[in-house]
């Protein structure tokens, strides 16, 4: 349920400097309570509420309040000053200010610091955490996920304030969101360097029910601001209503003319899944300009071979390539890309089927944005549950699928199953990327013949400075490895172990600290639940 914070009347000005406070606590070690009553995910933790700091403890002369009337004169704040917007009902948690101070000292390039909140429902008293990822631009465009948890450097605050009418906002959330949107309005890669997240619960926020009229005013106000801020972007867009009550969908326009997309589909026999896959793509896809490259990896089933020959004759969009070598998913796809004519590459499994005609339009529109790398889709099992909604690093040691087995209509943790956002990686069961980016990243690593090649590729693309992205507006059914099976033989188990170790050597530090995730969440399960006590002991 969406909540609204109390009406605000103050802005809290906080000075943070190396010699300001004693170095006490960087990350609180005790958190929250009553999860089984307040959260949608399953608890596996006995964490306790973080205590608030008593008012008598806040005696530092550098902390002071400014009223909105004072702020309207637009004071000039120095770069050494940090501004936190909060209501009178908000309270600093023990160690919160110290955590922000220490984070700023260790991240001197930061202009904006987001941080976590402890949210208390005014009516029930229930407590829940507001755990956020590192800066996630596309998630921010989809919803105002930051809340009260943001500190802005004084000079940046002054610059942003000049273009904002303070009379337009009904809550702290709105004003903080508007200021942050102004900070990152250019939608450039640079903001990844100076918008940073401090993974500490620093502030307790009191929330209350949000009425429909307020929600609609906020939606319209943010829609207008988003449209204005994105108007000068190199990729034209339209801001529409999202799937959740307070969410926004930025619909990026396709280039004219539509770029050719090469959908690369490896297969070996498997007619029972291959035919429904190809028939569905060819018949249901609305996007007007694509080719299908079927890479036949030593099929020996006469029915499959006859079908491929007939399909290639019948549909000019289809080409069949022969790959006469042992199975290597990476090598097969690199071979296909070398033969692809398209400006955009689609890596597609032979066991996926589109659920709606606009899936490719949405993915191409996202992939053609100059700052976006890999684009992933929302994949469902045949029973309608979630198979893939982004990849979370570190689960099981390397990576897992976000929200796997959740109901297909679920909102997910903080609405993330219904929001466009950035993930470090997405699955190559359905992945789009510009061909130039694919080649710049060196393609798929052929040392990863079976497992993790898509994760490795996405991380290489991310290392080039692109943001990888997942969209819920491209929906497909995935039968998942129906023609390959699992790692069951001794040889397959050895291969899986070898590829696991390669990923740990190459990406271990990043696998243990996924910027699209939060360090207090589990690395064992795929449901965004809190890490258990033993897990936290390993972090």
C-alpha cells in the first residue's frame, strides 16, 4: 500500500565535514521488527528496530532548521554544506548522521547521497525498512523511490532550487524527488559518478495513508516535471502512467526508420519447443523490421530439419545457419552475430514465446538509447509465475533470477516487478543490445560455454560505462532450457564448477556487492528477503 508522509514545513540543513563528528558507526548493525506483518516478502531474520536519537543528544551547533519562508529567498549554500529535507516528525536514528558524514568523507566526489529509512506507519505502528540500491536512474524515472533519504551538497541544492516553485509541493517526498530530478536532469552517465548511496538506516520516517486526490496531484506534477526535464534528451520520449498507482512509464520513441534487429536463436533438434517459439515470434511481433537467424547446432532430427528448410523458403525474414561444432552457447551466438545484418542484436532462446505483440518495440526503444547497454525482458513460466525479472549478483555465489517463482501479477519488493530499472545483468534467454556495443564488449566469452556467459557479458558492457536495463513491458513465456537439460553428468558438473570459479576470479568483488541490490538482502534466496543472521556474519 502506498503511503504519504505528514505535511512538511521545514528543511534540515546539515553540515558534514571531516572534523565535525566523532567516527562512531558507519553501518547500523541492528535494524527492524514485525516484518511478517508489514512486508510482502518472507522473513528469515530476527533483526530489531534501530533506536532513534533523542532530541537532547542533538547538540551540534552546525545543525539548524530553516523554514520554507526563509528558503524562498534562495540562500547561497557552500559546497561544504549538505542539505537534508525532512519533516518535524522524522527522527535521526542512532549513528545515522555519523554514517552520512563518514560516507561523504570516503566519497569526496559525491554531490548527492541517498540513504535508507526506517518507516513507521502512523496508524498501526508497524515498522518496515526502506532499503535502496545504489543509484538506479531508470528506477528513479519510474518512481520516486528515494523518499526522504537524500542529502544534497549545498551548492548543487542552491542551483536546483532556483528552478523550482516551492508552492507546488504537498510533501517532503515531492520536494526531495523534484530536487533530485533536477540534479540528474541531463540523464547522462556522469550522474553515476556523483550520485551515491550510503547503505545505512539513518532516518526514521512516519507515514500515513495517501488519499486519491493527493496521489493524482503528485502524479500529474511529476509527469510534467519529467516531461520538461527529459525534453532536451537525445532520445525523444513520452511520459505516461505506470502500472502502479504512483509510477511513471517513460516511453522512449523508436528511431525513424526502425533499425533492423537480428534475432539469433540457437537450436539442436527440439522441434516441440522451436516451432511454437518461431511461429509466435513471426506471427505475433508487431515490430516491422527484424530478421531471424536460426543457428542449427548439429540437428539430426529429420522433422526439425524439414521444418527449418520449409520455414526458410516460406518466410524471407528467416535464415538458417549451420554450426557444425560441439555445443558452446557463447561461440554459437558469436557466430550468429558475425552473420547478422542488424544494427541491434537479439539473443533469444529457442524456447521463448512472446505474450504480447509490442515486446520487441519496447526492447528496441530501450536498447537504442545511447547510454543503455543490454536490455532484458520479463519472462514467465508456462504456469504464469515469474522466471526472470532481472539478475541479482551474488545469489548462490554468482547470480540468480530476481523474484523467480513469484506470482506473475505481483508487485515485488518496493514495486520492482512492475518498474523499468537498471540491473547489473539480464538473461540471454531474451536480451537485446546494439551490435556496436556487443562487439566493443568482445561478445560472449567462449570459455563460458554453458553457464554465466550472459552475466559475464552484461558486466563487461557495464564496465564500458553503459547501464543495463530490465523492462516489465516486454513479456515472454520461457520454457527454460527445455532442449538442453541440467548439469547432471559428471562432465557437466565439472564444467559448471569450472565456470563458477572463472566468474568468481573475474568478478568476485562485484558479485558480492551488486549495485542494483542492497547488502542487507539475502544472497541465498531470490525473493529480496532480508539476509539471515548467518548470511550477515559472512558479509
